[in-house]
C-alpha cells in the first residue's frame, strides 16, 4: 500500500514538473518573440492536404518569394508605430511535410482543447525541425487543397503557446494573396494578438475589429483590421480582404504584440 501511494505521489510530482517546464518555456518564448530585439525567423511548411497531384504541383512551385508580402506588410505596419520595421521578421519556405497535424476537437471543452494543444506541440517537435537554416522561432504549417474539389476550408489557427500555426488554404494562384492574409492573421496570434470578430457571425467587433473606428460615416470601411478579419460594409455585412494591402494592424493589436504602449 505504501509503495503504491509513493508511486502515485511520484507520478503527480513528475506531472507537475512537466507542467512547470512547459509554462516556463512558454513564458520565455513569449518574452523572446515580442521584445523585437532580434529578427524573428518564421518558417512556412507546406502540406498536401488532399493528396492530389495538382496540389503537389502547386506546392512544388512555391518559393520564399511567395510569402515575402508578409514580411513587407510587417515592415510597413511596424513603421506606422515608429518601429524600424525592416528586419523584424524573415519568412522562409520550409520543406514539404508529409504528415497531417492533429485535428482540433469539434467542441470547445477546455480539457479537449488542452489535450489537442499538447498533441499538436508534440507533433511539431517531431516534424517542425526539418529546416536547413537558422532555428525557427515560429512555425506555420499550411495545408493546401485543390479548390476545384473543395469549396470550403476548415478554420485556421495560431497558438502562442508553442509558437505554431496551422493554416488551411487553396492551392491556387488566384487565392495566393488571401492565403498570405490568413497566414499573417495566425502569425500574429502566435505573438499574442487576439481575434477581434464575433465568433458566431464572423463580423468584425466594433471598435477593436475596425481599422477606422472613428470614420464618419462609419460605413463602408476601406480596409480591414487584420485580426478583425473582414472589411465592414455595414453593421451586418463585411467582405474578405483580397490581399494584405487591404488590411492594417490596429492600435489594440499593436499593443498586444508590444508594438505600442
């Protein structure tokens, strides 16, 4: 009986130690990635989500330049907040990953989400190091699908704990700029930015999710707040931005990623 109780206590202590290590690592990662003292290395790993040859061909044509609009956008927006935007981030294309990351739970049960988060981070540890370059600070895995065979995409996500994002995208040049919008949105999540839209309606939340909350008349807005996700045309209608040129990083988001006080 004593040995069984001791074994149970040791298991609990081991679990608490693991949780402490994870918590400290997450805190240090957050501090390091938002002090903006050194360039952040962001590596984008493509995944063939539907195993189609057309999707594979699209992935084969991707280069670092495919995602440089994201770097240029960060440079532009950082400049608006008085930061020397050049050199804040470096975007690199990593090798194709031939494994599908764990799917998020259907519901929002806190325990299911926590378990999935740990599973995803373990999966990243096994797959995300395959990159010939400086150690990646943030890893974004993009699952591509042929838009001729799929009309809707699952929700993308970005986790600050683990500094990882999983993006669902269409394997089409026609959607390339929109894909960069989604990648940037999830990238900012890994840096601590929060969603600024209604989760039920997907409409930007006023005022935080509006790029021009003081505009008069308020509608239509001319651009989207990147974490609001859409350009409001009325209090009940909004449209997706076509590219990063149609979005800005609002003041609240800037504070969340420590660009502003």
